[in-house]
C-alpha cells in the first residue's frame, strides 16, 4: 500500500512509519521538524524508521510549503493518509492558542483537501482524549464529546474533527478519527509526564507533579500502533474510535511504579495546571467491535520498557 504519514518524524509517527516500512508498504513521511521539541530527537526518530528499510522523507511544512505539499500528494497518489502532524501539548496551547488554529486546524484542512484532490481512499486523523473535556471519572465513549473542552489544544482537535467530517462528505473517502489516550513508551514525547519524569530523574533533578488524585488512561505505544494498523486495514466509512488501554493509572500509582525503578527520586508537589482534565478513561468497546483491538501491554511492563529505553538513549547523550 502507498501511505503518507504526516508528522512521521514525531513520537507516534516514527513507530507507525517503522512498522509500515517493515510490512513492505511504500511510505512517504512529511514532517517539518517543528522546534516544539528538539530537532535532534526528531532526526534520531527518522533514523529509527530507516533501520527498518527504505522510505521517502520530505521535510516540508503543511502550512508554509502548502503548494509543494499539494504537488507531492498529487504526484505520490497515496492509497491512505495518516495525519499525525500537529502542535501537541495542552500547556503550550494556553500560551499560544493562535498557533493551534494554524498547526492543528489549518494544516489539517490542507491535508484533507490534498487527500481529496489526489483520490486518496482513506484518511486517518489523530485526535485526542482531550476532546471529552472535564467529565466524571468513568469510561468515555465516543458519543460523550460535546465540544465542552477546557484547553485551546482540545478545541483545535475538536474543530479539526468537524473538518474531517466535512471533507469526508465532500470527497467520499473513508475517514477514521482516532482519539488517542495518553500515549507513552520508547521515544515518548519529552514534554509528557512519563518521559519528562524519567529524563529528570536520570539527570538527578526533582520531578514536579501537578495536582493530586488525577489519573490518565496511559496507553503503551505498541498498542496504539496496533490500533492504527488495524484501522488502516479494517475501518471503512466514517468512524470515530477511541484508542486507549481502558486501565487508568492514578498519579500516585504512577509515582509508586516509578519509585520501584528509581527509589532515590525526589518529588516536588505543585498545584493543578489550567487546561488539564482531572481524569481520562477510554471506553474501547467500539475499537473492539470494529478493529478487534485490545490493549495488551500492562502498565508496569510498558513502564519498564520505557525506563530501559530512556536509560539507553539518554545515557548515550
Ligand atoms: N502522544 C500522545 O499521547 C497523544 C495523545 C492524543 C493525541 N495525540 C496526537 O497524535 C499526533 C502525534 O502526536 P505525537 O505525540 O507523536 O507528537 P509529536 O510532536 O512527537 O509529532 C508530531 C510531528 O508533527 C510534525 N509537525 C507539526 N506540525 C507540522 C506541520 N505543519 N507540517 C509538517 N510537520 C509538522 C512535528 O515536527 C512532529 O514531528 C498529534 O496529532 C497529537 O495531537 C498524541
């Protein structure tokens, strides 16, 4: 299959692209190496994909290089597009909300339009559990998002979902909106809790914990990649599908699990951060029904693999 992965040099993108290359697909990665986090890290992530085999890479910005990207889409004639490129992160979206309109909404509109113009059959969009906003601590099913979000990042993701529906209707391609729940693992994004905590501990620094009694449906990267692969193969028509582990972990349990690896770690407690929801918990019934998806990696196992990766990676720096 010919597949375009936007944001392929990112955390989720490098794992997905590597798997697609391993499976023998013709993969085209489009990524601008945005400085939201280190360019070196993104180049290392591209190298990680390349270890699996050959793939095409275009260093282009979906916004600034609009015309060139449009030409690349028309020339490549992909069967399927997985649109992962975005400016991520809830906190930064409170500082720079306008950038999220550009990077998470306008860039998505370009991808949806270029996909339609180049006769792509299936577009998959990376949405987020943040679209559910602040809700009771219970499993969140896909119909429970009503636009009542609490951060500009989540607003942009919810808005982009609406554009996905509009363009699927205009161009009649299959449209799969995947709502990922807090993804962690090797190459984990350096601004996210687990990676940030481990990096700081390895540097002998204190970790800062925001709020208490919060919980996240931490989902191991391999499970997310299995879910995206299954969606590429099996999802038809227009669907919104949660991809999570359905096993939320409280911040207290996360810290206890980390302390088993790093008994000497030091914690500084801070207040709740604006924009962060208290809890997330995925209802994955639909993913089971449509994709035969089941998260397989237990949290302690996923954390152990992540710690091992971080010790190897940061140890070499
Ligand atoms: N990691 C998670 O827990 C999580 C949870 C929910 C949703 N998501 C979504 O999944 C997707 C991937 O997330 P990630 O954690 O891998 O983030 P990431 O930042 O590691 O990857 C995103 C990539 O997109 C690229 N990019 C951004 N804007 C671009 C543009 N205009 N043109 C070209 N490239 C651009 C960046 O350079 C980066 O490499 C994002 O859409 C994110 O919102 C992630």
